[in-house]
C-alpha cells in the first residue's frame, strides 16, 4: 500500500478535475435528432485524426510496391483502353458516340469514385478492427476516411481526364461544368449514406461485402458508363417506362450530369465518317433527360435524408462493434 | 484517505453488458438455421448491475478469474463497448493501454504510427512533434523507429505503445495486462512510471493477474466474478477474497 496523495501537483490535478463536467463514455446518446448532431460534432472535433486516417489509407495502400502511386493511374487507364478498344471499336459504340474516349473516361471517372467509396468503406470497419477494439474514436471516421481517400484518387483521375480533354482540343468551358460539380456532390452524398450503412451492417453480416461487389457490377452496367444514354433511348423508344425506370437510379442521373459537363461533343451535332449507305454519319446532340438540374436537386435532398437515416442506423449498430468484429 | 477520495472521475450506474454469441455469421448459415435461430444463440451477462465510483488519484486493481468481466469492464469505462443498460460517466483526459500495440498500423513505420496513435489518443500534431524525441527515448528503440511496425517484436510494440500513452498526459490511465510482454528492465521502468503517475495524482485502473503487483500498487481492489462485484476494498483483503473465490469453484 502506497502513501496517500499529498503533494501539490496531485492536488492541483484533482482540483482541476473536480471542476470538469462529467461526460458519458463512448458514443453520443442515441436520441433521434440530438444524436445525429452529436455524431456530426464528434466527427468535427476529430477532423485532424480523420485527416491522418486518410493519409494512412493512401500511404499504406501502395507501401511496399516499387511503382507506388503510379498504380492509381495504371488501373483506370487500362480500363479506358479496354473499353475504348473492345466496346468502342470492336462492338462499334464509337461509331455512334462522338469522342468516345472522353465519353467513356468521364463515365469511368465518376463511376470509379462511387465504386471506390462503396467498396472500400464497406470493409472499413472490419479493416480497422485493431483500433476499434482498443480505443474509442468516433467510428464514423473509418468509412469517412475511405471516402476521403477515394476522393483523393478521384482528384488524380480528374487531372488525367482534364488533360485528355485538353489534348483532344475541346475544353468544356461553359455553364455545363456546373452539372459536373453537382454530379460529384450527389455521388458523395449517396456515397456517405451507403458507406455508413454498409460498413456497419457488414460487421454483423459478412456477406454484405460480397453482395456489394455483385451489386456494383450490376449497377455499373445499369448506368450509362460505357454505352450512351442515346442508345438506351433508342431501345426504349416504344416503351417510355423503360427509360423512366432507368432514370430512377441516382447514379444514372449523376453520370449523365457529369458527362453533360465534361463531354462537350455530346451536346453538339457531330459527323462521324460515312455510314453504310455512303452518306455522312450525322450524330445528333444527346437528348439529355428533361429537368436534369431539378432531378439532381431532388436526388441531393433525398441523399441528405438518407445520410441522416444511415447515421442513426450506424450509431445504433456501433455499440456492439468491438465484440462483433 | 486524503482529499483524493472525495472527487470521483468515473462513475458507473447500474451498468450491465449482455453478450449474444451467434454461432453463424454468414447468410447461408442464417438461412439454413432460420427459425431455429435461438438454438444458435447464446447469451450471458458479462457485466451485471455494476455500481462503482472511482475517485481521482487512486489506483484501482480489477482482478478476477478468466472470463469474470474485468476486461469488459475496462472497455466499458474506455467507451469501447457500449453497455446494454446503465450509464458510464467520466471526466478528464483518458488514455487506454489495452492489449498489444493499440491501433498500430502494421504497414506504417514506427514514426508514422507515433503520430497516428498520438492523434487517436487525443494529441495534436504539434504536441506530438514536441514529445516525439521523448517518446522514442522512453521506448528505447530509436534504431527501429523508421521500420514498419509489422517487423517489430512484441516487446518493441509494447514499448512504443506505452511510451506514447504516458505522453498523452492522461488524468485516467486504463491498463490491461500489457506490461507482461516487456523484458524485466522495461517492466521496472513502466512500474516506476506508474508510481510517478500516482504521485502526480493521476487515476489508474489496472487489470492484471499479477496479484503481487496489485498488493504493491493499488489503493483499492475490485474483485469480479461472473460479471458481479464480489469484493471492493483494500488490496490485501481483495487478493484474499479472490483466492477464497478460486477455492470455492
């Protein structure tokens, strides 16, 4: 048994503690509205940690490879090449889509952002099991860090895309660029909502991560990334409902808006060589969906509501993370 | 006791934690066992109605048999596990040393992990920069600080983790069986540091099976059995109570 605390350092510390208010240990209360803002505040007070976690994800990703960050370029460029050659040239999509390379790369860029957010955040809680079991930090930080690192990679791809656009000599300097910006906002909004929801759920049901892989594959082909919206309209000419259903997908709207912003050739009349009859192959400008701006606004508001719901679900599920992992 | 005993830093009010152990985790297993789900669930109370006040400046030893709920209690205090019922409240800066190398990323170097871990424990980047040399000096592994942590031995892990945790300037330090890993000189160094902490009026909650340490260092011992407090008081009597509990089982 040691001697009781008597010295002044100790007494000062204790006097200081005496004045501090008590706080509940762990995550903020699960009350409905207050809980959401509590969660947001918790994340904001830890934003320098979030920053470090994002850096860690980026640093650790290619840590032991000799090419390092070059890999973040190689993958999307390979995909571009594959789609450009296989779908554009062999399957002939490039004959009806002007500037097919720019078209497909803008689709791939925005889809890549979404894809990476969902895929990496779904496993983010499990991947950080070591931390979650041993210290308390707001658990929302882990999916958010995945989103941050996805945004960083998206930034790199944007540079490549812009470079490609400049090289092909058609910089889309117009108000349409705002569509691209709105598209990014919508993608990130849905990304946050799904990231919170899926990452938490995946702790309890490990199949989620495989289901997500399959779902992403389906949605990739259900969105106008490698084929054009015009081609969907052609198929759905006699069945308007097909196009309506197709447009229900938030990602379809975001991708179309992004293409409208980045792919200038789509909004003009183009002549692509000669058609089978020997006449000039005239491609009319894309008939973008009506009220695309309004659609994006509605999607954004729905996305915000989803973030709220997802955060509530997340905070209910996170209480047992430490023992379920 | 002195003034120290009057100021609680941690209060637990009717805290209970129920663990449900589902034996199946995949979709297939759940579908196959649908309806018979109850059979594949086991639940038990890891903590059962714990009421506790821990006063500032005291060193509390949590002891008990394996599976008695000590570590769960420590995690509930640390906010890592949310209790099923009841409230845990605390104040002051907290640092937790639970198991090995809490929160080290194996692919990052020791240096990068110091910054990450410091931030996790609530230090700002500037503070960590200020403490960095001192952290490395305490850990005694300057040659390995730029090596990836996955190549560290378990002793080196603990050295670095402990060095970071004591630089957080915690008011409350939670320690779970980590000191057993370091070699003897380092263990002694850690114990000396803990004694220094006691002199500075910090509160320490310690989970250990080393009953000698408990008797030497703790003002108070809490003996747990099946999630309940069966003894709360003086360290020497606490150890005796635990031994008596072992004998009855």
